[in-house]
C-alpha cells in the first residue's frame, strides 16, 4: 500500500473532494512502466483537477498531478529499466490518466523522458511543465529571430511558474527582461531572477483604440492572454514575436490584424502537452544548460501531498509564487 491524493466526486451534488488515501499497485492504470515517484509539482491544470475538474478529468475517482519525476521500478519496455531516473510531463497524465500525486505511478513508456544530465528529480520538478513550457517559448522566439541586444523581452505573469523560469532563462542568456506583475510585493523576487524592469499589470492591461503603439519589445512570453496580449501585440518591434503560453487573463483576444500586417509581428502558440519526443529532449537539455540552478532554487516552495488541496485553490486564485515542489514521500 502507498499514499496518493485521491479526488472523488459526489454524483448527486457534483462536488469534488480531495484527500490523501492509501491504494495498492493493482489499482494503478495500465502502462508499460511503473515509477516510484519522488517529486511532483503544482500547475494551473493541477488546481483544476484537484478542485472542480475544469472539464479535464474524465472519470472519478482520480489522482491528479500532471508532472512527476522518479525512479523506474518495473518496465515492459526496452527503453527503460529498473533504476533509471525519468521525468513525465504532458500527454494528459494527471487529467485523463492517473498522475503524479502518488508515491507510485504507471504510464506508457512513450510518455517518459530520461532525466537530463545535470538535473536531479527535485530540480526537474522545480522546472516541471511550467519551466518546460518556458523553455519551449524561449526556443520558439529564438527560432524566429530573437537575439540578445535587440531590445527588452517582456514576460507577462512574470511571478507565476512559467514566468519565473522564463525570466531566469532569458536573463541568463543575456537578454534585458521586463516582468509584468499585478503583485508589487513580487518586484524584489523578479529582480533576483534577473528582471531589469518591473511593469505594473495595470499599465499594460488596458485595451487601447490604437492598433499600434511605439515599438518597445523585442520579444514576449505571454501567460495572460486576453486584453493584455492584444495590447502587447501593438507594442512589438518590427518582425518581433510573442510566444503565447497561457490564458490567465482570459481566452478572448480583442485585437486587430494590423500588427501582423504592418509590423510583421508573429504570434507563436506554445503547446507542451503533445510535444514530440525529440523536441522534448532538446528543451530539457536546454533547461539543464541555460537555467541557473541557484535561481531555480530561489523559486522553490516545498510541499507534501497533504498540502495539495489548499495549494490547488491557491493557484487558481493566483496566489502561488514561483515553483511548488511536492515531496510525495514527505
């Protein structure tokens, strides 16, 4: 028997509840690889799956946790053997398939990647889907021409999980980084990660009638969407790109096509869930190389399985800073 955070749903009321409970190996879903989980983390999707489900959970009872890292315990696939260190992100693990908020997990071998050299399992979960997404966004901006010296790079939702890692990576690569936050108390934190400029959310969260403003940003990683993304598009330098990674401010986009037509601005969609294996490896290798581990350590908020019900609520309310690392054996 081992511990897991189990979410159950009352069919009459439709309400869900989450609690740490004991389960056994026979209850785990089918898969070629069984992993002794060491660490997981908390993402926005996890908050949805711990709480109301957000349409992500297909069947109850359910074990959330879209990320985990640990040691292979058993494998029916030649790519992995007992003792191998592995990481899992995406592929709807923790949503449609039981996830990492458990001391053991069983998944398909295709959903795993080897733990990158230079990272341990705790650091890998400090990165998690949020950091992996941030690295994918940086790579996309680079692939579309972003270079140091082109001007400041804007990061919206900068104090969140994706934003924190994005700020640290961009600064380490030599970019001037401007971080947008609605929480003034996070300014010192963002500066410690490498942000050279703090932009108050209210300064950039208002829709303006002008489709174009002054050319300000050489690139942008946007975790907010909505009115803020629409505003930012009109502030990009000629030929610059915005990597869209989230919708904390809403799924709508009250924008015009003018920035695309008159300035050649690019809007790049970043998906971390279904990324091909080779690109996953490339991104994780870049994380190990380009993310300063000391800065990563500064982002970490430790937690255990019993903390997850509250953390699920907190992240949905925008009250989680940095990267929560869940010690599932703690």
